[in-house]
């Protein structure tokens, strides 16, 4: 009886939130340390990673993917362009749209950086088996999509 009461107390919404928040903070710290070791700031890494995995994209789409405001994405792309990591080009059919793409230098940098980041993140979750990670991902997606809006 006492064990069941503890299990119920540990599964209330507030406790779920606190455990999830603390786990997020721990993983976020690992991710930030990984990105810092490769000499990129978080927003630059996110932009470069989005371009690596999606190819050239309009500025506004990158902002949506990496969750940056219009002003922040513009600043990030400006910074990356000044470092020679990306270039802006006009859209082939709509000159109002600016497409951002990796330069050779940018591609080489993010490919190497992402490989290291992937290794670091693998280490960060190494206390869970592959099966446990799959279950966790499924549960988190279910939690994030409880109203059917597919937010994650």
C-alpha cells in the first residue's frame, strides 16, 4: 500500500514536470558544453545543423526550424555570412526570398562539429539502453502531442 502511494505521488503532473525539467536541464548543459567545445554559439550551431540536414533554405524557414525570431535569425545568418560559413542567394523564381546555403568552409565545419556533437549526445544518454531511449522518445512525443497538434 505504501509503495503504491509513493508511485502515485511520483506520477502526479507536478512531479512529472519537475523530473522532465531537471532531465532537460542536465541534457541541455551537456549539449551546451559540446557546442562550446567546437567554438560555436548555440544559434550558429542550430542554423548550420539545419542547413546540413535540410540543404539550402529560406531565412524564415530556418528561423522556424531552429526556433529563432526574425531578428535573431537575421543576426545569426549575418554572423555566419561574415565568417564565410554561409551565403545568401536570391530564390530562382521569387527574388523577394533569400535562400541561405552552406559554403564549402561551412559544410566542412558543421559536418565535423555535428559528428562530435552526436558523439557527445550519445555519451549524455548512455545510461539508457537503445530500447529505453525509444520508449522515452515515444512517451515524450505523446506528451507533447496530447491535443493532436503535433507540436514535437
